[in-house]
C-alpha cells in the first residue's frame, strides 16, 4: 500500500505534489519521492523515511516544473530504502513510474527483461513496470503503457510520465484505488480524494480495467482494450478542514472527539427520522434476506472487533446463527456458504486484501455479500452485492477509532434490518431500539468529558511493560479492542481476554508490573467480572476498571476508575471503548510515540 499523486497543469507542480503526498502519508511512510520534468530530462528526488526528508531535499534543490508525479511508500517488495523508493525509472531515465499495488509475476518479468539487457537498480516489483514500458516504447507513451499492463498480474494503480512526451501523464488502474482530479488549468491523479481537494473538487473515480491520459486541459479515459469510456464527474463537497487536524494535537485525538458526529451521521444514513430502518445502498431484494439461514461476518483487526459486537446484536435481535471469521483465515477455508448465507464484510478502508479475497470466495459460492465500509468508491464497493456506508468522514490516524464506533452503529442497524425482514421483532420493537440508538452520540460526548481524569491515570501507568484487558460478554470485544489500541500506538505488550478464560493461562502473567484493565459496566455477569478482578488483585495486579458513573461496586477493588454513562448492555461496547481509546492515546503520548503513524502499520492493508 502506497500513496500516489500526479499533476499536469499551468502552474508549478511541486506544491500540489507535496500537498497531495502530505495528505496521503497515512498510506505509508517508508520513503517518499517525486519525478518532474526538468528541461528535456526527468529529475527524480527521493529518500528513505518520511515525507519530511523529501521536503528537505526539495528545499536544497530549487525545482520548478508543470508536470510531475509523486509517491509515499509502504514497503512490500524490497526493504524501505532510497533505492527502493519510487518513482522508478527505466534504463535511459526517460520514463518514470509510481505504483500502488503488487505485481505478482514480477520475478518472471524481471528475468525476461534482464535477458533483453535491462539493468535494475532496486528490488521492487514496480521497477519492472518502468522497464517494460521502455521495452514497448515507440514514441507513444499511452500505447507503451497499454501494452505493458497487458503483461502485469496483480494489483496496480500506476502513474507514468516520460521526458519524450512532456505534455501528458498516463495512469492505469486494477484493484488499487485511483481518482482523477479535473481542474481549470490542471489535471491531477491520486490514490484518494482528500489528496486532490486543495486543487479541485471535480473528481472521477476510476474503475478496474481503466486507463487515463491527462493533459494540461484535457483528459481521456479508455479501457484496457483502448475503447473510450465515458465517466461522470462527481462534485466533492467535503470540507478540506475535515481532512486536517482541526486544532487537535493529532489526527487520532481529533477523530476520537469526532465520534459523536461520526456515529450520528452513520445512523442518519441508515435510519429515518421516525425510527424506520432504511438501508438505501443495500440494493438487495428483501425477499433474499428473508430466506437467509445464516450470517457470516468477515473482517480484520479493529473491524473484526466491531464484528464481534455485530454478532451479538444480530443473534439477539434477528435470532439467526452468526459466525465470525478473521478474513485472512476465512479466505482459505473450504467454505460452507451458499445462497442462503448473508456474508457481511466489514472494512473501513474498503481496500483490505484479505477481506476483499474473502468476499470474492463467498460470492463465488453464491452467498449474498454486503460490505460495511467508510470509503465511497473503494474496491469493496465495486465488488459487494450491497453496501452499508459508515459516514465517519476521512480517518487519517492509522489506529481506527471513529470508524470502529461507526461500524458498530451500522451493525446495530443491520441487526434490526434482518430482524425486521425475518419478522423476528415487531415494528414497534424495532422502533424502540432504533430510537435508543439516537441516544448514543450524546452518551459518547459524556464519556469524552472524562478525558482529563483518563489522561492522569494513563500517565501513571505509562511505564508498565505489559497489560491484560478483561471483560465478559459484550465486554470481550472491548477488552480485545482496548488491548489492540494500546499495543499498536504505545508499543506496550497488551492482551485482551475473556475474563472467564483468564484462569486457564493468562493469569500466569499477573504480577505487580502487569496492570489489569477490566470492562466492568452493568451487565448480567457483573458479579462474575468482579470475582475475576478479585482473583487478579490477590496476585498483586493493579486494577483499572471501566465502570458506570455512580456505581460503587468496584470501590476498594479497583485502583483507578474510568467512568462511562450507563446504557443497556447490548449498546455498552460503543460507549465503553471511548475511555480505552483515550487511555491508549495518553499512554502513547506519555511515551512520546507518534500516535498517528505507529511503526510498521499502515491505514489500509492492501497486501496479504
Ligand atoms: C487498528 C486498525 C486495523 C484495521 C485492520 C482492518 O487500529 O485500524 O486493525 O482495523 O487493518 O482494516 P479495514 O477496516 O480497513 O479492513
């Protein structure tokens, strides 16, 4: 996964390229580079590490050009290094390429090209594309790119420029995202919409199998066979501010605070004012949903944890068996799904390779596949039978926060929808629950008011090397997600576990240096949670408990309390995660970690 951008226009390309890359850095930050036309030749500037290194290079090299391409990399083939940084050029340095995706047959192509005399200077799969285009080049860049992509197996979003064709940029897309920006005096291309908002609001979302040729004031879209394609231009009304930090120290903190709005917007997209469930993008005949006898949820990471909550809601309200699977496992199973199975693929980015592969396998077996995603135009939206959008707005912080709570909100609505279609709840019962959903944004706001208290507690524990997170029932997904948030941004080892499972192994970890975070809000099993907490206390663990305001049941047991407002147990996960997101954030800040771009992680994982 990488971020790519290209510009051709009347102005200098450096600023739009750097602005685009800055917005795309969430997609990868192992290296960054640009190629521009410098007189009659190409000039490439690139370096290992974050974009700031490229910016330093640009300060030292005063460049100016009206055509250029740029890239920010998340390493797949070849270690993060200057040599492996994009753009990559061909032997004669006349063609430069930036690429997002994976070329599966790169080794075979590389061998063939080496036999023909091409010399490679990186370990990347991308470099073969530059050489392949060079091999086919006979004066027409579009024709050469077109021939080259005919030999590529895998996924790619490409942007190509050539010093011999200084008036155009060529792009091609297969299974990696790509958007065109149509400006007044410029045309652009990038991996996503926010990267282009500084230049234009008129965009074209490219589909698989499409190429585009961009000139300064013209563009042409064709399919891989060379046939013209007519595509509508979408006017994007997103505020640029929405993709920036808006006064918060980090995107993650901003996004934690955006959750009341994100959840409200998500509900607004799925429930009418009178409480009627209205899944506008589902586009699947209700009679097909009525006939299902099983639901399978697939997802990865945080989205999987949202799936655990969805599992309980669907089973409780729709009374239908639900299975939940990690997408990377599901895709390789001998699947037992058929046309009576509803598969729900949850992916905020819409680009997670394993989730997409699982979705395809399920579709091949005839299952009805619905995707829950936050990104309009993402790959999953083109492959699923039906869609449920979360309307969380762009999430830039790598650690998912507002997309998680928005996914849970969407899953509650899906559960109500299935219950409604299958007649498992009356209209009145549906409305009673959907009306309750509208209380959630306000309760999240209340949970956020505890920030200062949580910050102090987080600072107290920031030096601890290990944490155990415990919960029962709907506390389990939140224990897992709380542990994931902590480990991914603070690099502290943390495990989440069902409290009843603790005595079967994890309890051996407990000592006075392994604090235990307990999800201990009101539920049918609160007394059992308390008993488990006392067991770890007896082994000298310090206890941090998430409890309902006004509940004193953990007084004297817990060392520190994180308060949340009360809500019925089924809705509790969407509130209970808030203090744990803030806890992870402030532990990571106390340790001086970069919370928005944790090491080794990236926002969308488009490789296996
Ligand atoms: C953790 C996180 C990841 C993602 C996972 C799936 O904060 O963000 O665990 O949840 O990579 O991503 P999506 O939802 O884009 O499929």
